[in-house]
C-alpha cells in the first residue's frame, strides 16, 4: 500500500503524520509558554526599573539640602518662605517637574507621587509667600508642568484622603 500522491507507504505515512502533528503541537505549547514567560519577565523588569528610579528620586528628596530647607520653610510659611532664595525655589520646582515627567511617561503613578511627594506641592501651589519673589511664575510657560502637577496632586489628595481628627488616611493608593 503506497500512498499515491507522494509515494510513501500508508504504514509509514500515518505514524509520520501523527508525529508531525504532535511535534507541531508541542512546539506551539513551548512557544506560547516562552512568550508568557518573556512577558512576565519584561513586566518584572519594568517594575524593578520603576522602583530603582523612585529610590533615586527619593534619595535626592531626602539628601538635598535645598529641598530639605525649602520643605522646612514651606511648613513654617510666612516671611521665612517669602524671603527664601528664588533660585532655590526654582530648583525645587524643577525637581517636581522631573517627578511630573515620570508620571506622564508612566514611570511613576500619580497616586504614588502624590502620596510620597505631594505634600510639598500642595503647600507651594496655594502659598502666596512661595511665589512672592518669583515674578509671574504662575503664567510662565516654562513652569506649566509644575503647576499642572500641583493640580493633579491636589486633586488626588482632595478625592482620596479622608481626614479624621487630624489623621490622614489614603484610601486608594496603588503601587
């Protein structure tokens, strides 16, 4: 019994066909499993990169004498904040523009940025003393990103923070 079309006996062709089908099926399963594993590894690497970037930003936030002293002045308010060096205030705003860029690029979620860094922007965005020696910085196109970030963090805090006798609780923080 020879298979007429290609000259292979059916006793060989049938097992050969089954072997080809099984090999193709196994190859397909291996390919799908490899793709799933690659996607999982890619997502894990992205998460790790985002965390490493957060650590870099947090290190600057904690160790920068400019940011530390300006944060103290923001909390104190009044003349201390109004008289603070304008160049240092602009460096502060630049730092937060970097965080805003990280949020826009998807490197950091706005919820995380608002929770970890938003306190300062909330005070700065509503303080007359903060902008008192910066000229018309609110309308300066170079600082649009900073003010937009302030609005986003303020909105986040206004919609996600519950105040109960002076204690703030974040209700929907997603990492």
